[in-house]
């Protein structure tokens, strides 16, 4: 019968749990980086930009 020796884990290797919990090793979450905004928010920004453009264009006349 052959003797099985269990080698202690060396300190310079990451454990399986460490590897699995590493941020770079995680799968991307679908839609996580999507930038969503409502039509109302878009209208507000558009109106704010157009009013600031009107005031700046009248200054250039």
C-alpha cells in the first residue's frame, strides 16, 4: 500500500477561494455598464443646454 502525503499549501500560492473571489476573475454582469436615463431627464438636459447656447450666442453677436 502506497502512503499518500498531503503537502501543506505554500504561502506563495493563492487558495481556490482567493482566486474565485478576485474581482478580475468575476464574470461581467450584463447591463452593469449601461447608462440609462429617462426621456424627461434627456429633455431637461437638452433644454438646459439649448438655453445656455442661446445666451452664449447672443453674447457673440
